[in-house]
């Protein structure tokens, strides 16, 4: 078993780049996962682990082998290396190097009567993570990110999703591509927007359905508003006309789940 005790080790330096740079993640097709739960969920979600690094003062070799299903590339690291790589304070002594998945829309497989969540251009990792957690809770068929602003394998997304990045089926594409995909699959799509909208509770979501949300700052683009099967709105009685995107998505999603008898 390999041991690394220097933060100046070239391999460790390359892992720091994965933690800090989207370009490095894209070039190598790999990213880092911290924490036992997240690694378990990634493995269950079909992610391939290139290496598993562990700090033996916090987790034993035997526990790592069991947790990561007997990884081929197991590396023992010391406290200094662990603290250099750890993005969180509570990482439980284990960090995995995982291979990214192809998130192309063309590869997305869905059921005969899908329920999808589409988020256009979400920027804040915390919001993306919250959306993924909601999607996992509702067991949606897929989450589609339109015009992604950042890297879904950003450590902040991995952290804020508490592993739900790995439990959801995810695809990305442009707004134009996704609208064409939905129309080709005969999926009704409902755009959450203020303009030309009806109450979200008035629509039938029991058929193939996609619920589309935008950013809190700018909402959905005109392309979505014009193409939607119906624009929908969550009536609000306060002074403001918007709410956190993950909260809005949860309201819409669980209304659709209620209608479907789940």
C-alpha cells in the first residue's frame, strides 16, 4: 500500500488543483469526494473511484476497504496531507478521487411517464445542492441543468448536496436543446414565472411532466416562457414576489407527487 507524507508530493499537488480549479477537473475528468456517506453514495451511483486516500488516525484501513468496496488504489496519508486536501472540517479521514460522468442530454434515459426538474443557469452551489436534495427526496426521474454556469463537480456542490449529486440522474444542455428534447419526448413543461401565469395547483402533472425554475435574480429566460406548455406561479401574500429557488421547486415537485399518488 502506498503512503504519502509530503504536501509537496506531485500527486497531492494535482489533487489540490482538482479541489480548487474547474479546469483541472475538466482536463482530467476527475474530482474529489470527501466523507464516508458521500463516497458510499457515489459508489452506489455508479461512480468509479480512481483512488482512496485515508488518514489512519481518523479511519482504519479495514474500514476504508469495506467502505470503498476493496479499492485498488489505496493511499495512506498523514495529518498534514489530509488537512491540505480536506475541504470540510468533518471529512472523517477519507477522500476519494472519482471519475466524472458524462452528463450529456443525449444520453439521458427516462421512464414512460417521467417527472423532471429543470433549473436554468443556477449559479450558487448551495442552491444547486438544495435542488438535488429535493429531487432525491421526491425520487425524480432526472434533474436537467440548462445553460450551466459552473462545474457540477465543484466541491461546494458535492458538499451542499450531501451526496445527492450521486443519487440523482443528471443531464446538462442549452435551453434550446432541452426544449427540443422535451418536445421530442412529448413531455409537458411548466415554467415557474411571473409573466402570463396561472396558479401552479391548477395544472395536471400526472402525465409526462417537467417543472422548470430559474434564478431568483432574473427568473426564467423568454425562451422558456414562450415555449412552455403553461407558465405557472406560486401565489404569495407578502411584500416580495420571489422565494428561494429550491423552496419553490420543492412546492411544485411535491404538488406533482401528490397528484401522482405518492
